């Protein structure tokens, strides 16, 4: 069993399923509304725990009914929540507008300063995954001692962090070539960066080491109207593969296949 430190948000996502695409000035009808747990800390952490890893989550929740319910759900999933901080205040939902074609618009509440991710003591493990913007200095120092660190590509100003692998979605970098995206990742991850991973929906996954670009074609493809959480799910399975000694290519192949199965299952039962 590997110990994995997961640093990321646990959100309540309120998903509005729209009957038509967003359009300026339009009156939009929604066909459904659901509230569920989400965020990189939740989706990636639960996948890693499901696969048999010991997961220690570093996150922040509000000390209200929603926050305590989320904490209980994480614990029931087998996640160590000893580093989850409960803050005074009220949980605010993340609003997600989901169009029929799967496009989504995420609305985060303004005026709410999220505290930096921190742990009360140095942390250690076999690997770490972070989907976070602001880290305190102690947490960054701990990451330097962990042998395998994967970071989600931060899309806003973020704390530099030592990372061996940076994962992102090619859709977040329209018009940019892989080399330019690598250079942006290197600013965040520093000299430890070895691999840039770019997912691209059902299209081939890119693996780039700064010189050579390889592609992994997903073995199983699925088309569902709701892919929220798929990237986080992919990352958890990908990291598990690496911890099992698989190559980058095989880990990406396995992650894409199992993520497609996860999406199919959620669509059938959702």
C-alpha cells in the first residue's frame, strides 16, 4: 500500500443541466439540478483510496452541516482527514452550468478568500498530488522530500511547487503549442519537471519531456453529457499506475480506460 498526500479542494457542486447552450440575452431552461461533492481533492482522493492507497488529504472545509457531512463522506471513503481544517463560516456552493453538449461554465463565489493549503506538521509519503493555487512555505518544503509529485496545471497565479509531472487539459491552452505549454509548466514546477501530460477529451493524450512528444490513444472512448470530475479521476488512476511501476504510457492508457468506465457507470446510475 502506497501513501499518497492529496492537496486539493472539496467542493459542493450545484450542477444545472441546461436544455440549450448559453447565449447572450437568451432565456435558458434547465432540465435538472443536482448537488454533489466535487473538486480535485475529492475526486482524485477517492479514486486513489478506491484503488487501495492510503490517502492523506490536505484541504479546507467550513464548520457547518455541509462541511461536516463532507468530512464524514471522505472518512467513509477510507481517506485520512487528519489534515482537513474546519473553518468557521458557511459552505458556499460552486455553481456549474452544464450545456447539452457537455460544455460547462463554473461560477465560483466572489469575495471569499480561501486560506492557503497548509499542514500543522511536515508531511511525508510515497507520492503527492496537488490541485491547488496557494501553498504555505511548510507544505512546499515537505513536497521537496516526497519522491513523486504530480501537480495539476494551475490556470491562475499560483505558488511555485516542486513537481515531477504537470497534468493539464489541452482545451485550457487554445492555440498554444506543446513547447510553449511546457515552458509555462516549468515556471511553476521548477527543475524537477520531467513530464508534461495533456489530456484532450477522447483524442490522444500527449506526453512531453521537453524534447520528445509521445501520444497515447485511449483504448475506450465514451460520449456522455457530463464529464465533470473526469480529469481528476484520470489523474488518480494515472498516479496509481506509476506507483505500481507502470510506464507513463501504460499508466495513461489504463487511466483513460478506467475513467471512461467511471463516466459510463455514473451516467447509467445518475
